[in-house]
C-alpha cells in the first residue's frame, strides 16, 4: 500500500473521529494544534486504525503519552536534553524531529503527533509480516 | 437525587451487546420545564441512559472492577421522544482494550429510530484519579449496584456442551 493510499484512509478516519473537513487534513497537520484532537481522541483514532488496517496497535506504540515521566536525564528546565532527544527518536522512530530539535521545549512534543506520523507508522507496520 | 436513566435491562450478552429500556413518564420532574406545555425528553438524558447501557456492557468485561468513564459521544437524533413512550437502548461493543472501549448505540421507540450514537469510554486507573476522589472504584457502586445485579440476571445461559 502506497503512502498516498494510506493517507487517504487515515484522512477519512480523522474526518470521522475529529469531525473535521477533509481539506483540513494534510500530512503536516498536527493532531492537537491543527485538528483540535483531545487526549481521548487518540484512543478513538487507534481503535479506528486497528479496524481499518487489520492491525493491533499496542498502547503507547503510536502515541506515547508518558515518554519522560519527569526524568531529569531527559528534561532540564523545560528543555529536552540530548539524551531525551535520543530517547524520543527511539520511542517515536516515525516522527520528524528536524524542527523540534531547533527548539526542543517539552511542551512542543505534542506537535510531533502529525498525520504524517500516523501514515509512516502504518507504512512500517504494514510492510512487516504479522507476527 | 437519582441518576439512573435506565429502568431495566432486558438482555446482556457479555462482550457483545446490551439492551435496556426506559419508560418515559410525565411525572418525571424535567418534563415540567422541558418544555412547559410540550414535554420532550431532553436529548442529554436519552444519551445518559444509552451511555449507562453501554458503560455497564463495558464494565462487565472486567467484572465491574475497572472504572469506566464516558469520554466522548457523537450522536444524531431522528426525532423527539415524549411521555408515554418506552425507549429501547441498544449498545454494541465495537472495540475494547486496556485503555478503553468504543460502543455503537441506538435508541428506538417501538420500531422507530430515535437516535444513533458512537460512544467512547475510558478506563480510569487508580493513579489517574484526582486526589479528591478517595474511592478507587467510584463508578460501579451506590445506586448502580442494584442495576448491575439486574443486568447480570438477564445474561443468556451458556449453551450446554455438545456431546461428541
């Protein structure tokens, strides 16, 4: 399944789950800041993705909610440390951290939850044979 | 004040389906104001009854040991409901995992569709509770206890094992 095929299906899911217009959903759309998703919407989206793509998505796999747990190795004075960035990359290998690295404020982590993140995650999962 | 918007469960198929009924009586206080001279069952109370039906279906999956909290609801109404009608709430479990559940609900009056809804429930664990809630199992208790017993009394018996 191509990136565009997956994107089209993800867009339909987001339109239903978040009650947004199709035109509002682009690969760079941030789920919270641009599409007004709330925490519970992430669970709704995961349920719908599982059904649409026939996958089991483990908790915290696609949308890790508690990455740092206040660990001072990862966050210092509200900034994600170098060690934290490495942890972030490990936990969210599908996220594009380019912009985030320029201003790694911890509150900006939620901006990493984009439509592109979902599509890339699904691309990877669908390319891997089921265990 | 009572906050049970179901009169009776008529079927509970664990992990699949729950059906409950609610009789609308003009004696209910809210009809006096909603609206004077034209009593309409408030849509929010219809959805509360439907969510209670679905919430008990979800709660039963963990033997009512987990807190099940209504988190999100999307509904469409076809028409109003009035005193004298009996509403039938049907909740079908679509998805369930450790974080929560998704339920598809319908409300009928006889054969007529009143509303459809998608409902999300979240499981709220002890460590997610605000400090002012000191009971770690604050959902399935109190006046709901009777309803839970009644719901469990309408679970169909398991079919006997088939002889080989």
